[in-house]
C-alpha cells in the first residue's frame, strides 16, 4: 500500500531535484543535462550584481511581509468566529460561501478587479465619483498595487485556510468550556483561555511552513496585475525570472534564482523552528 506513494514522491519530487545542478552549469539543450559546461557560481554572481536585484528583493520582501501580517491571521479569526456559531446550517452555509473563491482562477480574480477598479467603467470607481470623491486609477497606482494584491489574496484564500484551524478546533474537549461556564467565564474569555491555546501548536506549525514559501508571492497574480506604471513596486523575483530567464531561454539563470529563493525559505524555516522549540512548542521536526 505504501509503494505507490513512495514511487510518486521518488519520481516526481526527489528525482527532479537533480535539475538544480543546471544552476551551476551553462545549460545547453542540444548538449543535454550532463554534457553542458560547468560554470560554478556564474549565474548567482550575475543575479546578485544585477542593478535591479535590490529592487526585486525589496518588492518581494514587502509583499511577503504583507502576506504574513495581514493575510495569515485572517483564517484564524474566521475559524474562531465560525466556531462560535451555534446554528449548524448557517455555519455550513458560511463555510461553503467562503471556500468557493479558492477554486476561482487568478485570471478570473484579476478580471474581476479590472471590472471593479478600471478608470473608465469600473464599478467601484464610478461609485466613488458619484459619492463626490476624486477618480483614482487604482490599477496603475504604485500606492494601491500592494493593498490590492493582499486584498485579492484575502478574498480568494482566507476561507480555504480555515479548514485546518476548524479541524483543530473540533478536537477541543467540550468539558473545558462547561467548566469555564461554571466558573463564570464569558464567550470571549473561553475563546482566549481555551480555544486559542488549544490551536496554538497548529498556528505555530503552519506559520513555520508558511515561512518556507516566504519569497513566493504568487507569479500568476502578480504577472496579471503588472503594467508599465506599477512595475517599480510590482516586479518581483518570479516575474523577473519569467521575463529575463524563461522567455529568453536562460534556464540556468532561472534555476539559480529559484534555488536562491528556496535556500532563503529553508533558512527561515530552520530559524523559526528553533525559536518555536525554545518557547516550548513542538515545531515541525
């Protein structure tokens, strides 16, 4: 029974890891993987000395921080609120409604953003004008680019992110709440002293895993939202790799950037896991 799973991970997860070697080679398709010339850290040196490296790092880092600060707590808050609902039919309805956006393509989500916020015929833009406010070009604004990215992520993924937290909440012993009621604890105190401590380990583990993808800001969404006016704040590692690596056939350079991102994520996971263990949490290993 274990064999199919082992074969899957061996063939599609571990065996392709040999591909990172082309980050240290000048990969030439006609010469093949093994026969391409070895160039060492040439592509890394080129990447780190690229004039736009620090701009890319800043944009990616800021969006990653926004994701951690604004998006990560939202599924926890939604799970806590859903856990407080007593009408099961209403709870299931709300869960279904907030799960659905996860299955919507980013192409559709960005299309909806253009429908709402375009300068000429945007629904939200026209509402602002009718309310006597100044017309704002949200889609081409450096100021609004990052907030719009985070709001789209929150709308699309926050409901789906509640699944694990709700599963953790289902394992809380109901007698703890009954004992708290006898002691006079209200709903907020029950949530603060029982519910949150019960899912604290789950929150820590998911946070550590989240750091592993810290520099992954979502290529498809960013690429679709980019234009010539907001590129200064919207260009990130993923879009840079696509435009300068993949489109121009520079596969070794693209792999070098991807390996750099993976190493950053690995360091963050190891550091966060060590800190979590010092505070008495289990961590991921």
